[in-house]
C-alpha cells in the first residue's frame, strides 16, 4: 500500500478537516485481469486512485464483505459490460473511514466512519485500500458495529429493501414469504419484514432454521426434509425468492394472494446481455419480463418482477437505523486478510464456510 499512512496523516491534519481532495495517487487493490477461477485474482500495490468527482467520497477501507456477485463477476458474469474494461476491481460492500471528499459532498466529513455499497455495475469495486463511492451510497456506520459487522450488511440489505419496500411496499398487515431465508439477502429480508410488523414465513436449509426462528419468523421450513407446498399454509402478499429456479417460482407464485408480488433475485437481464450482447440481450430480457408479467397477471392475478440491488439513500438510512437499534445484522462466519482474497473466494465457492465471509483491510 503506497503512501497510505503518510497521506492519510496529511489529509487528517489539514486545516479543513471537513473537505479534502485526495493526495493518494495509488494504493493496493485486488484486480480481475481476466475472467476465471479464484487464482486469476491479483493483489497489486500500485493501482491508481482516480481524482474524485464532485459527489464522490474516498473511503479508507477497513472491511469488505464478499457477495455471490463478486464470485460471479470474477467468473465473467456481466462480461457484456466489464470485458472491455478489464482489469476491474470487484467488491460492492465496504466499511471504513472517509479519507477525502469531492467538492460538492455536503453530508460527510473526513475522518467519519461510514459504510455502504456500490451499484452492481460499478467498475471500480471495493476490494482495495481506498474505495470510491458516491455520497448517496454511504452513510454513517453505527458505533455499535465493528467495521467487519457493518461491511456485511449494505449490499444484501439494500437488495431486500428494494424488493420489500420499493416494489412490494409491505405494511404491518402483510404476510411475507422469503424463499431461501438462510443467506444474507434472505436473512436481511426477514429482519426488514419483521421490523415492519409483517407475519413472515421462510424456507431454508436445516442449519438455518433456529437462527431464522430467533429472528422472528412464524414458520421456518427445512426444504431438505419437508414438502414446502404441503407445509406452508395460507396465502401471502409478497414472496421474495432468493433461489429463483423454476420450481421455487412455481411454488412462490401459487402461494400468493391476488394482487400479491412475486420477486426473484435471478433476473435474466445480465445473463442474456452476456450471451447475445447488450444490443440484443437487453431488449430480449425486457420482452421476456413483460411476457411473464402479462402471463402471471392473467393466470394468477399477481405482479411479477426481477429485483436488482440499487443504491438508495432512503433505504440505506432505514438500514442504518435498524442496524443501530440491533434489529438488523448479518452474522459473519469468517474473516480473511485482503491479501488472502484467493483463499476467501475458494472458501465461499466451495461452501467451506457456510455463512458470510469478510475481507479485513489491515
Ligand atoms: N439481483 C440482485 O441484485 C442480487 C443481489 C444480491 C444477491 N443476489 C443473488 O441472490 C442469491 C443469494 O444471495 P446472498 O447474498 O443471500 O447469498 P449467501 O449469503 O451466500 O447465501 C446463499 C445460501 O447460503 C446458505 N447460507 C448462508 N448463510 C448461512 C449460514 N450462516 N448458515 C447456513 N447456511 C447459510 C443459505 O442456504 P440454505 O438455504 O441452506 O439456508 C443461503 O441460501 C445469490 O444467487 C446472489 O447472486 C442477487
């Protein structure tokens, strides 16, 4: 890591602690120079740090969570956007300290502890000593959480927020079903729905049942030993399907009330764009989505949508408040130093670690 302590020292001891342009020219980062297995990942110490745009914030990373999207991007998911831009830096989530702010940033100051997440299509990710996020992708880190704990929350929780609050607009009278509640998105979705006062049911693997019942679900069905359709009773206002296969889609759609929302995390826009190119793939994806929406409206009277994570200031603030109140967390199973990113990706890919993995930036 070049210049880090000296440069940070200069920045923090500057006359104006609230606004500072970065003097950090380069830093350490994990690069994907070509798509492939974990061994393609390269930790380089001389990766340039671009100048901040007016609304951007330079964050001295302390912890960076690993999301399934990072592994998929490393393998080539999103190649229609990213291939011509290689090498890219992967990683969406970050918790750290504001090191410098752009000229129009008004809500954050140098030295504040923040957490947040980048949009899925961002090219310069967070697996680096210095991440760049826009002001509205960051908020103050709850003091009750460590950087490791905080970094595990934003990307999955913003995805869950988008589905439950922005799309389904859940209220306290609603019944919500989370298919695949054991993962980070499913678990944060459960906590968001419970916080609103919804009655929540979920499906998950056997190791997750007790954790999800403790989080407030009324019913946690182990899909490895029980017949979901037989065991889950009644109809739901919203179904969030984190698995998104044909079988879970069929079950989820059939369990909805008329007017209810089925939301899958496995929208096909990126995979079709990767297969056919942006010009053909995106219109094809839109056509498929519209066709499904019409079909399900006609056959079941329900709303069907693909949920994609979106950086959303209102959502991030809501998430921060819940995390601060102890109502929202993502258990971190294991941490690795950033330098062992290959081992961390191996562990996630081979499911050697069942839950969340976080990279610590020393
Ligand atoms: N469309 C989007 O914008 C978007 C955004 C985020 C994620 N996604 C996608 O949504 C899917 C889920 O993402 P995620 O971040 O929730 O993945 P994740 O945290 O890696 O969870 C995946 C699965 O791992 C198991 N698991 C996780 N934590 C566990 C624990 N502590 N103990 C035991 N098992 C555990 C769960 O399986 P069990 O069922 O066995 O409990 C869970 O369903 C992925 O396919 C991802 O690519 C899409």
